[in-house]
């Protein structure tokens, strides 16, 4: 159908993240409207905060639900940006899951 390629190309992506963070894996499923991001933090600093900024396209996620393994998220629907912050950094993996909230 029309626009399928474009719908698959417009996807969530982390566009800015704190030093020491690395994108380990990410998976986007446009059919089921889910996105999973795993980041690895290579820094131990209990007084530090890591920040990851992620573009969340409104065409896929009109009413997104967020689940994080650690930290907190703030979503700005108008700019389609998610800010994920983790207070008290420690070496290891962190996961973010996004799904479309059920109506």
C-alpha cells in the first residue's frame, strides 16, 4: 500500500545522549507499534545523571506508554521528544519500552 515504506522509515531514534552511554540495541515494530531501546552505561557515578533524548514519531505513537528499567521519562507530544533521565549512574544496561496505549 501507499506510504508503507515511509511509515517504516520514520521511526523512533535516540539523537542525543550523555557521555559514557552507548546504544546497545533497538527494535522498532511499526505493525504492533512498539519500540525497545537498550543502552549501556560505562560510568559509575552515584551523583551523576544520564540523559537520553529520543525522537518519538507521532504517526506511530499517538498515545504512547513508556516503561523504563530505571529512571524517569518526560514526553513532549508537541515536539515528539522524550527525555529519559537516570539519577545515580552505574555501569550496566538500561531498557526503555514504548507501546501504543490501548484504547
